[in-house]
C-alpha cells in the first residue's frame, strides 16, 4: 500500500473485509503484489474478530459460600442447605 493510503485502524470492519476479499481475488488472478496485501488485510480482519470475541466473553465469579471439595464438583454450592435457612 502506498504512503498516502489510510491506516488499517481507520478502516471499518465491513470495509476491511471487502478489501481483503478484493485483494485475495486479485492475488488469485495472479497479480504479483496482491498476495502480501491480501494477507496483511486478512490478518487484521482475524485480529479484530478475535478481539471482539474476547470482549464478548464474560467471566462468571463463583458464588460466595462454603468451599467445595474438588471431587464434589458436580454438587452445587447450596445442595446441602435447607430452603429458607440463611446461614
């Protein structure tokens, strides 16, 4: 890409995907420099999608209470408690 081309960070995700497809098609037709450009665009698409997937993951904290023994992982934390008994 030339020095006056926009930075990859300035391009929207949708436009980046379109550019990656276009450059990959040019590379498939045998254009000499298109392979490297297509590759760099595809790397950016993948890195953005990984970042958005990572942001979508939520970490669930375990509920406070009595610690469970490691071999009783199938039991819930409040399995031994009576309903309505708050201790």
